[in-house]
């Protein structure tokens, strides 16, 4: 297990809200290697003491969840090196700031625009054999950029796929990770003969808020649907792997992605929220350029071209500033739902079954945090990054295939082939059929 973690972007929101608390929870449960060394890196001109104080402050926001001893241990392990991603020598110095020699896990908790420079710099740093580079999502902006980033990763790691880790933390969320097990009790109904439609929904009351500047260059399609919801789709619709080996899991997910057909523009919807009962308009947020036409709600109706799913519609939808948090898989059955459901499945109507995807919410420093779902997921991701597992990672081929059928949607939207609808913040979204 790797015991040296380089956290690039260590002063940012992702690290503070999820990665640092997840590391402390892993420490508390004994799932991290003894003597873990943490080097945080970012553009701020900090020293070890300033970073340790920052780590302590962010962990104190989770004091009710993380034991004090674990928080103290992580703070004691933390040190800091300033980096300029355009100056590879600073990245190499940060990667070499650990005691002793050995492999390093470099986690890119950075805005996507910085991924190429960071990967190049890590490749030039001469990381020890057995090191891994973990890249956050979204992995590229389109198929061409995903291929380019894959090529950079391959060059930086010497073509060792096991050294590349494309993060999709939804794969580590307990409910998502458990989808394959849920399929067992429902196996006799798990096909197009019995299921007319599958909805994969991630709707939030939370607006773009402080992430608006980032979000405006990303949008709902790239931020959630193209990666997170597509990965949920693969677990729902793929044929079960031949064995429990990770290689077979990735092969099964890839085979499913290759069977997905790109939707016609008419089978997609995009919208953004205006001022309403839930708050101000998206375009009023700092960092938003209204002329970009960035969507805050995205919906695709997909077809999975396999014998199992003939005649079934797969609807993937995500949106912000909606009336209610709804994060679930909804199965529309062709006949009556079973009277008794397995654990993790809820009967919500005569012909519908729901599978919740996320845990409860709580407030942390004025920001709603999903717990245990998303933070637990980052614990699973970090454990996999350090242990060498790839269960919460996406392979190079999977990353590209997900763009194959979402890229045409982005192009159609950019060309104005699909109207940008509007919905009031705090509403149920644009009316169906629009």
C-alpha cells in the first residue's frame, strides 16, 4: 500500500469538504497505512504550519463525525509545498518532499483546465515505480480532449494502466457500489420484458452557489450526467461480470457503454434556473457569463442496444436549484411491483420501484454536505488509490466511450438545435414535454 500522498489543490474546496475529512475517517478506522505522509500542494505561499492549521480547521467542521485522535494524527502528518504547475521543477520538489524513497500517489484535486500541466509535470518528476496519478472529473470536455488526456497519462506513467486512476467517486458511494448485489434478488425481472423505463436521477435543491465560476465552464451535462450518471447506468444495465476480478468488471462496464446509442437532439432537454422561491437566478451568480448559455439541468433519453434491454428507455437527468432533493434510480415496471422488496429497494407505486442513491444531508460551514454518501465515497476512492485497486476508477476506454454518445449532445446544444428552457429556482423544473 502506498504511504505517500501528494494532494495537488490541497487548499481548495474539494480537498477541504471531502478529501481531508475522508482521510481522517480512514485514519480512524485503521484503513490507512501506518506512517502515512501527506504533502499538500497549491499555489498559495504557505508553510507547513499554515497548512496544518488549515487542515485542522477543515477537519474541525466535521468534529461530530471524525474522532479527535484521528484529526490530530492527520494534522501531524501534513506538510506543504507551494507549486506552480507551469514550472515542473516545483511539482517535482513537492513529489520529492517525503521522507525516504518509495511510490507516491498524486491526487489532482484541481480544476480540469490544470490537468494537462499537472500530468506533464508529474511525468517529468520521475515518480518511483508503483506510483499512481489520480485525476478528478470531468475527464476532458469532449472525446478529443479525453483522448489527449489519456495520451498524456500514458506518457507520464510509461503506459502502465494500473498507474492511472480516473476518479468517479459515485462508484464508491455505498448505494451505487451495492447496485450489482441488488440485481440478484430482482434477476427474473431485470430486462426489457419486465422494465419499461429506468430513470437515473440526481436532482438537488442546492444551486450553483460558490461553484458558479467553475460550473459555468462545465454545465450539468459535463459536471454530473456524462460521468456520474453514466457510471450508474453501466452498473444497472451491464451483463454481470464473469468473475469478481476488477478486469472483468471493467470489461463488462465497457461492453455496456459500447452498446449505448447517442440520442437524437429531440430526446434531450437542457434548461437553467431563473429567480424563484429557491433563490436568485443562475445568471446573477458571480462568475457566470449569461452568453455562454450554460445549462443547470440536463436530461438524455438513451437506448441500450442489447437483447436484454430491447424496448426499455433509460432516462438520465440531473439539475440544480430544484424543489426537492431526489437522488435515485426509478424502475417503471410493465406489471405490478412485488409486494416485498429486497433491502435497498422501495415500492413507490403499483408499478414502480425506487433505489435511493445518496445518504442524508447536513450543513457544514454553510455548505450542504452529503453524508454518508459522497464523503464515504471519497474514502473508498482514496483507499483504492493507495491500495492499487481500480474499482472506483474508470478505465481509459470507458472514459472515451462515455464521451462517444454524449459529445453529439454537446454539439447539438452548442449549435442551438435544442432550446435552452428556463425554470424558477425552487420549482420542479421545466414542464415535461418541453
